[in-house]
C-alpha cells in the first residue's frame, strides 16, 4: 500500500504528533508499505523530497505563537504534483491547518480516501489565538472548522475516547477509531543509563540523597495544569516527606510556574529543568521514581508513555474520558485530591525493593504492545476498512 501522511510538524521538531507520525511511518515501512511524509518546512525555498527520509518538504512561514512551528499555505500546484506522482492509496492527515487542509484538497482532487487523526483537544488551546472576551466565539468557529474536516474524511481516529467526545461537541455524529499512541519502547530502558549519569543529574537538579523523585515532562502551557500540580504539592507534600518534583520542559508559562513555586514556598522541593532535547530524555526518566500529571487536556500523553517504558508508575489526576490508561495497582494510580496524590506517592515510596521492582516490571509490561508495529497494524486495519468501502 502507498500511504501519504500529512503533518504540520515533523523532525527535527519534537512533539506528540511528530513522535506519533514518525513511529507510524517506521511501523508501516517495517510491514512493507511505501510512505510519503508531507510536512511544512520554514527553511525550504521550494517543494522537494528528501532522499534520506522520503519526506516532502513544503515552503512555510514560522509561527511564533505556536512554538516556532512552520505553517504552510494549503494550496500548491507543486505539492499536488509531488503527491500525484507518489500515487497514494490512502491520504492520512494528522493536523488541521495548512498541511492538513492540503491533504484534504489532494484527497478530493485525486479521489483518494482520507483518514483524519485528531491529536489535540483544541478547546484547551483557544487562548493561544483569541483574547479572553472572544474565546467563546472562537471556540464555536473552531468547532465548525474541525467538523468540516471530519465530515469530509472517510474515517476518523484518535488516541483516546476524548476525541469522540470532542467531535460530539462539534455536532458531528461519526465514530472515532481509538488507536492509542505509540512509543519507541527500547529507547527508554532504565537499565541502559549508568549510575554515575543519574548521580550527576541528581546533583544538577538539586535533589538530596535519598529523595524520591517524581517528574512531569511536557510543553509548559496552561493546558498542562502544572499550576494545579504545584498547588497540590503545597497542599499535601512537606519537606519531611523527602519527595522531589522535577518539571522537565519549557513553554510560555514556565516563568509563571517558577514564580508560583516561589510564592508557595515549595521551590526547594521543585526543580524546573527547562528544555531538554528528546534524545537526552532517557537519563531524566531513569533518574525518577514516578511520573505525575494533573493535566486533563492530554489524549494519550506520549511523555507519560515514555515514562512508563522507563518503569515509572504514573499518578494521574482522574480523567473519565481517559479511563483505562492508568490502571490502579498495575501501571500506576489515579487521584482526585492533593491528599490522594500524596498518599499514593508515599505508598510507592514505602515499597521494599522487591515489591517496587515487581511494580516497575508490571508498568513496563503494560506498554510493550505500544511500539511501531502495533501502531501500524491498528492503523492499517482502519485503512483496509476504508478501502473496502
């Protein structure tokens, strides 16, 4: 099968969508399929296909509002010619803006089935583009736009049941095929990180000897609710608990979060690392004992899954639409209050070495099927159903 994957961002950028598309591409290629990735590239002066990775680079502009990602115009005769020459059996879009709309247009012109994956709960991101008084109106407009794209797609997929709920809010009555995100499982083995590297990181992060380490990894935007996590920390964790929180990542609200930690008087228990390149993340995960998140905007957080590959039990604020991702006692615990969060942290902290090792192995076992091949096989099943219709 020949498959064209359309995504606004791709390597060397790193985010959840890029990781998903990269792993899906790798899995499809492993299974013998031909894949063309179509992406925006602010450094490209003309459309071209890279010989190294088979990526169609499309000229674009840089958007400072969206983490310096590239945005491309949806209409291009050159792009259409490249895609027509590739002759895809399926076009699969992973974003909804210039490149995503381009995928829809190409599918219509070439009469190729269109699959659309919703990765982002956009209602949580409206504040990036609309002042507060206009959020309600902007949300209404965005619902119409995303409904339009979904309505003209032959199949919808998403990493969690949240995507079905989002489309319901837009007024669309169409089933979403839930396909969990994938991770590169072997890249995050904690056994591959030397003890001296972890010791150096502990010193760099200001973590006292004997401290249990909890981490959150991700882009620091309001939708990630790290402010809630800090409030919970203040409410239920004390220095005597010997539990340190490491917030790994950067983003627009990082200065606010650092100021909040200072104001709450918990700075000695919290470290903000700033941006860490994706390739450098495994030692940070290996340093930690547990992954903790208060976010209710994620569909199936890839950072969380990477932490699980490293054997980190996940503490997740209860999210009914993501029920089943974290299974109490198997790969982590759900919590509703600061006190519940603290109680679960202390419960893990109190485990003896044998019990903790067994728990970590259970966490890793729960994620083993989330590799490139598994993602590709689940997605191919959707492609095949679409082609049969």
